[in-house]
C-alpha cells in the first residue's frame, strides 16, 4: 500500500491521506474551493493514469486527449515551454527526496496558446520506500500573471511621471502612525535614501522633527485637522534634510479608507518649490526696496530678462545646430575611414586573384574577377554618392523604401566575403520579411555587425554567424548571432558609446556601433546586445519598421 509523508487533519484529526475516500474528499474540496485540476501519475508505468475534467480543460483538451498526450515523461515535457523544461524536470527529481514539490511554469495548450501554471505535487511511496505514484494539483494562474505585469507597468509609469514632473508621493497609515509607502521621487525630494529615511521616520513626531522649526507648529496643526476632518490638505512648508540645506515643499494629500483593513490612510503628493520660493522672496525684497521708480525698474528688469531669455534661446538653437553638425561630421569621418575600407579590401583581394588568373590565362576567371571588381567599385561609388548627399543635405537617413531585408544582408555579406572565407566562418541567413528603410544605411548597419562578428570570432573550431528576423511589437526584430568571444554583461551598454573599444589590440576606431545605434534610432528602432558572458558568443538585436 502506498503511504504519504503528509497528514491531512480536518477538525484536528490526525488522518492519513492514503485512504481512497480521504484522498477523494481532499481532491473534491480542492476543486470546489480553488478550481484546481487534479491528476495521478504512475511511476511504474511512467505515465498519467487519471485526471479530472478541469485538469484537461487547463490544457484545452478532453480527459482522453490528456491521457494520451501525457502517456510518457517525454510527452509531458513536450507540452511545457522550452525555457521551463529543465527547471520542471529538476523539481520533479527533487520531490522524490522531499516527497512534494511546488513550481510555476508555462504550458502550450492544444490551440497553441501559452498558459502560466502553478503545480503542487505529492509523491506516495510503497513499503520499500520506492515512489509508486504521485498526485498533482494544477491551477491556471495566467490572469494573475497578467495582473502582476499590469501592476509592474503601472509602477514603472508612475516612476516615469515622477521623474518628468519632479514630484513624489507617499502613503501614511494614521492608526499605525508610520509610512506604508514612499516613492523614489518622494525620497529624492527629501534628500534621503529609502531605508535610512524609513528607519529614522517611525512616527509623525519623527517627520515633524525634519520640518523647519518655524513651520513645525503650522504643519502639526494642519495635520491634526486633516486627520480628524477628513478634508484635502494643501500646504507649503520647509524641511531640513540631513545635509543641512533648506528646501521648500508643497504637499497635497487626502485621507481615504483602506478597503482591506478599514483604517484611514493619507495619500499625498509633494513637490519641491525651493526655486520658486527663492524667486518669490527676491521679488518681494525688490518690491519693498523700490519706491517711485518701481514701475520703471520692473519694466527694465522684465526687458532684460526677456532679452536674456531670447539670447539664451538663440544660443540654444546655435548649440543644437552645432551639435547636429558635429554629429554629422562624426558620421562623415567614420564613413570615409571605415565604410570605404571593406570595398577597398575586396578590390585589393580580387586584384591579386586577377593577376594570378592573367598569368594562368584563365579567361573565364578573369571575367569573373573583373565583374567582382566592378561590383566593388560600384559599391564605393554608391558610398561616395551617399557621402556627397550627406554633406549637402545634412541627413543620415535618406528616402525610406520597402525592400527585402534578406537582400540587404546579402549585400553586406558580399562586402566581407573575403574575410568570411579567410576565417572559415559559416554564415547562415534565414529568409526574412521586408522592411521600410534607407537601404544604403541599413547595409552599413549589417556591414558593421558582420565585421564585428568576424573580428571577435575568437579561436572557435567552427565559427558561425546566424542572421534571422521575426515580427515584434509592430516592428521587425533582426538578430545577428555569433559563437565568438562574447561580451561581459557590464559592457552591454558601453559598447554603443562613441569611440568605445573594449579591446585596444583589435583594429577599429570605436565608432562603428555608435553609428549603428544612431542609424537604427533614426529609423525609429532600438538596438541591444545579449551575451551570457566571455566565450559564449553574443547576439546583436535591432528593430526596424516593417514594410
């Protein structure tokens, strides 16, 4: 008889679960209360032997379909998301020692949809201590996961709003006399970090101690009325952070009732208005000191401020234009020194081949060499024309057209063919959809990425570059994956900075990836790198507008 290491004790009774009617009652109660699916697994047969209709419904199947689709451990794993299979198998292995396991993972339903699942399993052992069977309780938690993601998105949006508007917010529990929540913006305005501030401020008196002594009584009385009369608070006061500075704060808050506990809590927003207060004080001082000439002086001051603002605005425009020109100059210099290098190498390589073919009097190969040279010179001509247009028009991205992404990648591959051949690098290019881009600029992008993958292929016995693309969020996401030396995570953002070179021994100016990033962003896309670490290769991913 199978025995369980767990005891189910309804009404305080110590009752084992190995009796069928006890187990059935347990399963039935679970179904009714938690809407769970239930299954039984036979270790000797290595397959599922029974399940409830709700369990089958989780997989979008009938009971018979589930029994067939989970008739072996391999079939069970095949229904799981690939990224969760190893973790799921490990959890089941560990439960043979612990007697139980609990795990969350993803499955593929019959219709292909992905569902998030929480599973609790219990193993039953025979008299020799060998696992004989197990039961599993499954619950579809996809809606919970969606709600959690929605909350995370809202939190991120709230932090972004705080940063843009320079505000902070908090929640204060009136009964417990302590904070329930303080946002990053709230702590930034008060000039402190989260943990030190919450440790220091454990009561209303603690917070009042941080308020300027001249404003403390005013704020204390305002809070007292605010808490008792349940009205909206709108008050301005000064705080003195730990650095000794003086900051003006505007606080707006309301008292509401917590639906869960029934306790009253204060939800408030603060904004630093120090600069505004300083300006107001300066204006008051000026108004007090001015007598008969106040109107004239004020008018002159206003004119001076307007003139200064105008000059500042004009200088900002000039500065913006200079920055744009400098950026264009950087791109221009890069294109001349970097992008023309590859076709020149191609020409140099085929000239060497042409000399050998002329010596061998191989007319067919000579014609092929001349054709390759012509293609390379045509490419140089296109690049020079683009540079001329860039210098005249001042644009990085020209007219965007619908074109084959595979064709653009092929153009870039041809430009580095000699390097690929000499390095014995296998390149795999999948069929990819069309995009709407400036063709020549995107060829530049893939040319740079291919050159980087070649330069950093390392000592791999079988170096490989794999290029693929798929739709993502209304765009086309293209990935250039290699099995080269990889990139440490701490440098993932740094490599896109201008003139950044992680290895000074490798040829290059450090401009390539910076230009690639600007070209992709000018198309409305983004670019990022993924790598598990040195020696594990890396993947450059970028998004482009679909055709």
